[in-house]
C-alpha cells in the first residue's frame, strides 16, 4: 500500500480513538495528526517511501538545530562557532546515512512487527503523554493492518 492509503487508514484509526475519548477539537486534531504520521513511520525501511524522503530532509535539519543549541546559547554565537557546529551536523547526518544505507532492515522486516509498534507507542508516551502514545500506537498498528489487508486482497 502506498502512502495516501496508509495516511487515510491512520486518520480513520486516530479519529475513532479521539471520538472514543471525547477529545475537544484541538486535541482531536492533534491525535489524528499523530496517528496519521505514525501510519507512515513503518515504511522508513523503504527507500522510496514518503517517510524516507522526510527523514532524509529532516535529519540534517534536526542535526543542525541540535548541534547549534548544544554548542551555542545565543544567535550571534553561531558565526563564531560555525566550524564545530558544521562538523557536528555532518557527523550526525553521516551516521544516519551509514545506518540507513548499510544497516537498513529489509522491507517489511523489523519495522513491520507488533514489537516495533509497541516500542514506538511507548516512546511517544514517554516523550509526550498517554493519549499521544495510544494515537501513535494505533497509527502504527493501522499500517501493519493495512499492509496485511493489501496482501489478502
Ligand atoms: Zn509497509
């Protein structure tokens, strides 16, 4: 199944959960967003997936922001410390490229298991709260569910 299909199934799973807990509009939207995003995560193991395209773009940007905030505490300091910031950014980006290129799990391998879904849900719960943890878990599970269905049809 390609990404619009997964996105749709993730939105449905998220909306059902948000309805079930009676979320008010803002929370409803946030839950649906988390579930929809999570429905795309398992295909990070696929070279041409939407998730990979986002990660390839997002990782260098996040690496830069992380390096900047780790090394600097003001806007001006970036000009003086551009060298360590650059080295740090390239190091993190390089690590990501090595992992994704040489240690990439085979498609529909480890990222397409219930264990991965559980670990993912717990990680989101840990960094936000239980509702987003459940939304993330449901979105992730919706992906496994949709892949299974697509195989049967
Ligand atoms: Zn998949």
